[in-house]
C-alpha cells in the first residue's frame, strides 16, 4: 500500500505543477521577473535540512553526480521555456507542448531513478533526490529569469 500511495502523491504533484504552468501561460509575468527565481530558492532552502540529517550516508561524489544529473535534466526544460511580449506590451510565457513532454520525461526519469537508488536507505535517497531537484530547478529557473530579463530589457515597439 505504501508504494501505491507514493505513486499517487508523485502523480498529483506532477499534475499540480503542469496545471500551474499551463495557467501561468495565460497571465503576464509581473514585475521584473524575480518570481521566476522563487522555486529555485525554495528548493535550495529545502535541501538544507535533508542534507543535515545524520543518517545521510553518501560520498561527496554522489552529491556531485546527483547535481550533474539534475543539470542534464534541466537542459530540455531550459530549451522549451521561452517568453514573448504580446500586443498589450506585457511579457507572457510561450505556450509550448514540448515543455509538457520535457517535464513529463524529467518526471519519469526521476521516478525510475528512485527504484535504482532504493539500496542506499531512505534518508540518503531523499538527500540525493533533493540534490537532483536542485540540479534541475536552479539552472532552469536562472535560465528562465535571464531569458525574461533579456526580453524585458528590449524596448517595447509602438505597434
């Protein structure tokens, strides 16, 4: 029962993220885009207590490998996240079906890695997955912010 309830939670979290992302595409990004960095900051802050858990037993190279794997997983998310200035002069996220495919692929890879890492113990597994999440969330959100700021800095055309 425990495994099936975990799968349900994972699917619900993924669905919530996709729903929020799709909803955000129909609303302009407010301010100077600093909210784009918020998920990266939250994930980075959440990793501290997990890493400080005394039962976490992983070598430094394993954390580096988890972060690197996350960085690789961030590449399709970075490629498929773009912004556009619409007729009202405001900046919106571009609707992109490739993003959904990329997000689902990252989600599936992360879920499949869970079975592969089951031998390390729950605390170490959680720590490695938090580092993996930091590895894809931080580069993706920083790149998104930079893409937004580049568009934000461009003068608004008077059309």
